C-alpha cells in the first residue's frame, strides 16, 4: 500500500506532526511538573481551607495529571502517525481502508479514521 500524497504534501504533514508531537510532549512534561509542584508545595489557600476536600492540591494534582495523560496520548498518536508516514501507509482509514481526505489530515494529521468511521465509532461508544 502506497501513500497517496505528493512528496511536498508528505513533507508538510510530516512537519505538522513533528510540531504537534513536540508541543504535546512539552505539554505533558509541563503538566507532570505542575502535578509534582502541587504535591510538594501546598499553597496558602489549601492551608486556609483544609476542611474542603474539593479544594487544594489534590484537585490541582488530579487536573494536572489528567492533562498530562491527555498530552501523552496526543504525543503517542502523533508519533504513530509519523511512523506510518515513514512506512508509507499513512492516510488510510484503519477501519475501512478508505483514503482519508487531505483536508481532514491537515486539520488533524494524527487521525487514523475517516469521518464516517469516526462517527460510527463515536455512536458505538455512546451506546456502550
Ligand atoms: Zn473509514
């Protein structure tokens, strides 16, 4: 299976993916750092308000860790897409094998599904 894109387009998508991979990793590192800070340095509002379980560092830490996990997921998705670009099977839907339109790849270069399959997956997820 060969990628359906011209070399210039592949270069463009490659650059986009590398940028997204890089910024997602930076975001993940930043959020991990914030989570560590929340663990080590209880801030003043937490000390003043320690009876309220929803306030303070545990909630901050949870938010930071959730953001870090999301960023790590995005970084992994971008990395997987870069590997597919290198292997030459980038730009095809994982489910149905259809070519994913270039406009969709430009907007979301790490996607592995066409719009139809994405919507089907989403509906299945909603049903359970
Ligand atoms: Zn599909």
